[in-house]
């Protein structure tokens, strides 16, 4: 019994393209893809960032020396210890006092001379009245001299107090200003470093993307080719049909012969046993 098989085949050129595609696809995908060529990387710290990190320890606690110094201007021992009132006294204080008292003494001496002249004019020169006047004048002069000296000393002391209070405020201000300046510089270095790191990261990402594109280019090219082949295979109808009749096996031939002989023998028997009218 013959078996007929019908096949619808694509155009011959499409078959050649498909075979070529399969060969190239196997060649490309057989070796393992080295993904380390385009593995993500992180850009290192910019030198400015390193500088910023290096400045952080110096800025932490930078206020402490100024707070300590301010305490020296306001603590219990401020009057005698470092930063005491004497440290803020004018170095010319004693010169000012001496000059002022010398001038006072000159003026006082003139007043004493005036008393003698008045006594001479009144005829009491050398008398008891002159002595009383001189004594009263001298006592008042000494009092005025002492008051002048006290005022000069008190004035110098008051100025020293003001200077010490001003120094205390300055140290307090520096205690806040110095860390602020450290912070500003650190922030500036950090911002500049961040820009540099961002640029380095962008360059690293671009290099990685370029390596990825280069590695995947054969795959993408084969992908385009495969898509095109798929479209052509679906768009072209069958170009020709073939019928295949396989050769009979020995068993099939023997069965066929036997069947034919049996048919012939049956026909012969029918003919021999048929009655005749002649």
C-alpha cells in the first residue's frame, strides 16, 4: 500500500537565510558573555570631597578654646588670673596719673604763694591767721589731690572692665564664628567635590553603556535579522508542493502478491464450478 505525503515548503532563498541565521545565532550565543565589561561602578571621591572630610575633625569642637578664654574673662579668678583686669589696664595709666598729679601740685603751689601775698598785703604775714589759711588750703589741696588720683585710678579701672567685657564678648562671638567658617568652607569643598564626582560618575556610566552596546551589538543585529526573517516567512505563501511515495517494504510486497494470488484462485474456482447450459 503506497503512502503519499504532501509538504508545503518555503521559497528556497528563505530556507537558505534561515539556515544562515541559525548558524550565526549559535556562534554568537555559544560563548559566555563577559558582563564584567559593563558592570556598574561608583566614581571615587573627588579631591575636594576628601579635603572636606579632612576639615570635619578640625571644625568639631573648634569653639572650645574661645569658650575657655571667655571663661578666663568672667570666672571667679578673672581679677587675678590670666585675662585679669590688670591685663586690660592701659600701660600709660601711671604716666597719666603722675603727670596729672604733678600739674596739680604746681597749681597748688601757686595757690599757697597767693596766700602769702595776701597776708603780706594785709599785714598778717607770718601771723596766726596766715598759718590757719595755709593749713586749710593745704588740707583742701591734699583732699583734692587724693580725689583726682582716685578718679584717675577709677577711670582706668572702668576702662579695663569695659575692655575685659568686650574681650569676653569677642571670644563668645569667635566661639560661634569659627565653627561657622569651618562649616562654610567644608560645605564649599563638599559642593565642589560633589560636582566633580558627579562628572566622573557620568563618564563612568557613559563608558559602561558604550561597553554594553558593543557587547550586545551582535545580539541586536541578529535580533533585527530574526525579526525580518520571521516577517518574510509569514508573508510568503508556499512556493511549490511535493508528493513523496515511499517504496514498499519486502513484507508489504509479499502481502500484496499473496493478496493478488488469492484473488485469482478464487476467481478460478468460481469459474470451474459454474453450471453450463450447453
